[in-house]
């Protein structure tokens, strides 16, 4: 049974008062039970217990692991722990914030569309609990878009409040949508906690949103993320893949720790990470040229961009580079797999030593590593990270590569509809200070760095980013990639 956020807060305060008096409560046979070492405490709090009996029973039912509950995945559990302030660069949630700009917007219709998606996707009715489980609710209230009265010239100043939004655990929803109306332009501000939706799921959300807004039909999936975790993923997590373990043990032998782009003392002085984005968008023409040259050289765009990222970093650290790479692991166990929303994220490490200056050789080495990641995609990547440290509260692999590309293949559905543009966007992740986001949702190669603002000198970060972009440009303009860099 769903409990409103107001009821949750009220019940939580009562339980805190009871705990202060040494009273614990439980539900047995549909009745509220309570016990305490000191009977005088019961007498003192009896009126409070009696007056709030139904609320407390409702709260206990809400918090109970039941048939609508299922465990968090390993990466979701890591996200929960990363919210704790005692972790380096912790104290933040894993969020993706973005803005959509509309020439004209029917706010009632877009709100109706969002509620239709909520009704037909469990992930958007899921609440994550502190006890490391998640629960689907079927009786959530109607979702409402909040109106923001912010002047256009003040949006830059207000935006950090939206970006750093931390959706509370144990409360619904774990996403938000806000609206600003500027007369000749409407902006929707979306914030999703990535514990419930990964990047591909957010992309699917937008495709469905615009279909509904344009009165197009959608065949909703019958299979759910809950079924996937309870059946397929639970089986995988129980497996102990010896081949995968052997592969990663061998790779870790010669792997350096994360690239020391940021001074350790500077990191320790950051109380709450503040994320910003720097971005470069290639034209559709340049994007197509880049993809065709990747095909010609028999390397994937992802392996090329990841290599260049590492190469740019190596110029300022060492030749031996290791970074964290995310992957979205959807095993085709059901025909609806690419139509359901959830967090399918897994993580792996990419490692390369740039002793050989030939960049094409490096591309092919990184590509082989991506192929091994695909081979061992079901292996729990958090085990690899944990093996690198004795203190999980310290940074382990805070330099990340996240890539979602369609390449030259035409997507089944358009990412945005006519009259809508993607505005500012940025992601944030605990225990990360640099995350490379690579997409081509609009058929234009978008290269973005999401970074902790307090960790970098602005001039150094811009230099590092420009070196990265210039390397990509040089490949677009070069007929021969057999180059020494």
C-alpha cells in the first residue's frame, strides 16, 4: 500500500519519539504491537500510539519487503551507499538532469502523457528503500508538473538547485518535472534518479512521451524490470564465472590506479560535489564522416572515442591509464527487453599503456577490451572495483566513460519531435569527478564531460577537453589513421 510523503514524514517522527522512549513497534495478525523495557514508557506514549494506530500500521506495511519488492542490483546498492557524506565525493545521488525547449506546449497534455507512462512502467512507480531493496507501487497519486516562476535571466543561477536535486529514499517519485513559461518558449526541467532509470531508459521515456503527445499508439511491454531482476539477474549474481574472474585478475596485475588529474587534498576538501558540463556537438556531416572512417579502419566509434579520452588524460598523468566504463546490460530473455525501463547499468574497467605511440594500434587494443566486456557482460563489475581497494569510502575509479551510440543505423523512433530542442543537460554520480558522456540521439555526435567543478582549475579542464576534441577533429579530417600521437 502506498503512503503519501506527508504521512511518511508524520509516521517517521512518531517512531522517532517512540524510539527515544525505548519503544519498538511491529505488526502481527493485522494488529499494531509494541514493547518496551520500561512499562512507564508505554503508559506515557499510549495516547500517541492509540491515536496513530492506523497510520503506523500503514507505514509498517509500506516499509515491509513483500511480493511487490525485489532486491537492488549491485550497482543500485553502490548508488545508495554513495549518498553517504563520509564517502569521498559522496553525499550526492546519481542524477541525470536535462531541459527540453518547446516552441509551444500543451502542459495538460504532456502531464497526461507522463502519467500514462507511469501507469504502464513499473520503474516509474518504484521506490528505493534504505534497507537495499526496491518496491513497486500500484496506487501512486497523479503526478503533477510543478510550475517554476523564474525569470529567464535568472535560470543559470537557479539551475544548480535542479541539478543537485536528491530524491529522498523511501519516497515517491524518484524523478521530477518542472515547467517554466517564457511566453515564446516553454522549458521542461527533468531530473531522474538513475537508480530507477538508466540512460537508455530515459531515452525510451522521451520517445514514448512524444508518441503520446502526438496521439500515436504504443504497445506497452508485459515483461517488467522486477521480473528481470528476480529471475535473470538473480541467477547471474549467484554464478561465479571463473573465466571472467581469471580475465580480470590478469588485467588488474598491470593496471595503475585512477589517473591523478586532481590533487587528493583538494578532493578531501570538497564537502558537496557540484557538477557542471562542458560539451561539443559535431555536425551531422562530420558525424557521418567519422562513423564511415571508423568502419574503414575496422574499429568502433566507442573504442576510438574512449582511446582518445585516455590519450588526452595520459598527456597530463602517465602512459598507463585505467578508467571506469559503464555498459547497459539488457540480455534478450524476453521480446520486450528493449521496451522496458529500469537500471540495467554494469561497470567495467578499460586499461591501456600508451608506450606504443601508434594510435590505430591503441584503438584496436581498446576495441578488444570492449569485446571482452561484451563477453563477460553478466559479471558483476562492482566486484572488480571492490578488489582494488581496502577502503570503499575512498575514490577507486572516479574517471568514467559512458557511451550510447546508434552509429549509422537509423533509430526505430525519433528521440525528439519537431519543435523541441534539447537544452542544458548534466549528470552527477557519487565518487566520480569526471564522466565522459557520448551520445548521438539527434544524429549529431555529442561529446560531453560532466565534472566536479571544485576539483578542477577551469583553464586546465578546458585545455584537456579541447585536446580531446581536436584529436577527434583530426581523425575526421585525416584519410590515414595509422598515426603516431
